[in-house]
C-alpha cells in the first residue's frame, strides 16, 4: 500500500479538507508539512462542520495527526483551535497528535510586522492574511527563530532573543513603532510552553518508525502550487514551498516516502487576494460561480475571485509537483450552465504561450484562449458513480484530464465525504 501526498494544484481553496478527510479514514498517519494557520480546511462529517487551520484533517477521525517541522506554528492559535474542536467532541491528546520539536514558532512580533508591512505597501500589497507567516519564515531562514524545543529551555534563550530582538527592533523603528517588549514576550512564551510541550517530540523519528512498520502515511499540503514561493505567481505567493517535494523536507522523511501525489483541482478556478488571474470573470457568471460554490475563505472570510478552468496552469502545476492523479472537486457548481469554457493557452502581445511566463508583467498581460463546450442539464450533486453523471459532464471531465495531461483519480460532487466517485485508489497504487 502506497503513501499519499495531497497538494492543491491551483491557488488553494480546492477542497483539500474533504479529500484528506476521505483518505484519512484509510491512513495510519496524517502529516502537515508546510504553511501555517493561514491555510483553512472545512470538513463536513455526518452534517457537522469542522473548520481547521493548523491541525491536520485526520484529527477529526482520530487518526494520528502530526505537524511537521516545515510548518510555522502559532501556539496561541493552536490552543484556540484545539479548544474549539474539543468543544465539538473531538478528542486531542499526545497519543493522536504530535508537533515537531524543531518546528519554528510564530510570535506576536511576527503578526505585528505582517500588519505593518501590508498597511504601508499601498498598491503593492501582496494580500497576506496578516497572521505573521512570512515574517516567521524569514526568521527561520535568518537563523533567529524560536522553535518548539526552545520552550523547554527558556532560561537559556538570551543569545537567541538578542538576535531576534535586534532584527525586529530595527524594523519596528522604521515604522515608528516602539521596541520589542522582551519581558512580555518571555512571559507569553512561559505561559504557553506547557501546553505546546505536551505534544512536542522528534516526529521525524516517529514517522520513520511508522514507515518501517508499513504504516500508510498521508501528507497534507496547504495552499496550492500556484502560491509556491518558487513556482507560483511571484510575488503574489505564500512564504513556503507548497509543491509535493516539500513533504520530505517538511516532515523528516526521505523523498521516496511521498508515494502517490494527488493534486486537488476545482472544476473552475478561484483565487483570494491580489495577483494575476487570466481567466477571472467579473460578470454574472463569475458571480454565479462564487455564490453556488460558497467562495469565501475559511480563515479570512474574504470573497474569492472566480473564473473558468485554466488547463494551462493546472498542467504546469501537475508537471512541477509530479502529480500522479487529480481529485476534481465542485463539478456541481457548473450544473445548469449553457456553455462552459476551458483555457487552453494565453496570448501575450503577438505570441501564444502554453505555459504562464515567470515575470509578473507577462502574467498580468496574459489573455486566455478558450475552448468552449456545451453545458449540461440535470445535476451532478451527490453523484457517487459515473452512471449518476450527465453525459456532457463526463465529457467535460474527460477533456480536463486530456488537457492537463494527468488522469482523474477522484471526482467530488458535494462537501459530504461519501459523495465521491473513485476512479483510481491512491492508497492501492
């Protein structure tokens, strides 16, 4: 039985939560390997709605859930999320939940800096969630981060705090803000330390033992490939690598552990925040997609921009991330449209492209080339087999997989876990 790595193959918000929950019931371990609490997953289980940001989706099913070292962890956000889930009847303890002891922390000063930068950026705003993700990753690579393991040695943290505070004091001064309140920061860390440390351990060791024992490991990515700091629509990207290869470095397992790479793909395209979006629709069809798809961010509540399916971008994502098969979600949102369109290329000036160029100016100038297909009557909502789908919906799905050069493994037809058509079993590959 193979391991499975789940990634978003668009700009995030593709419906990863439901798919991971569907797979988690057959996995032994679920691992988050990058991102922070800027990511949001909504699970619907037997009619109950669970909203997760940091916790891996497997926790709702009681599957061993791990936050890997590639994640940046806001311990106060984690405490709030666990408290809320426990109030919904989800049991969370050291037996079914673990945090990498080398995981870097998001501190209040990171949230401060994130907000100050965005407020000062004007038209140059990236559109961050303001939760301190980027500044925390900066401190990680700058070798001044406070990590989970440091919470057990706060009395020996002086030199590290010197480096951290020297950096942030200078930045804050540039925004006219007072220096870092070092005493308050230490007090906050001392207060939260017992809560975090009960889950802390060398998860690379636990995962390697699980791998040797033949456990099925599910790696859960956050955001999407088009937000990858290297391969996304830079600079309108997140601060981590969101591609499947990060599962190795962000968890402590070797690259051969990734197994089947499942790319989650929405049947149309959405994006939150700033940045290029070649197929964006600002007409009544775009509004209809947003309304029918309930396109609001799980974490921020921000309205998502909506547009036609972009086969160029998804094909690019699948190639970069080594996607084995895709899970196509929200097909039902397209029900009832007279015509559906798929982007098959771009015109930029007098040239035609079968990929999205790297430069922001070219990306902003890209004009989509569309292929039109008839829509379908009837509904795909709740379908659990090909026989339940209208013929034209099947043709649409088949054309999507042809254009992205990647086969469909799953089709999701509603937020409910069981409303899924299984074409190819990732765990049996």
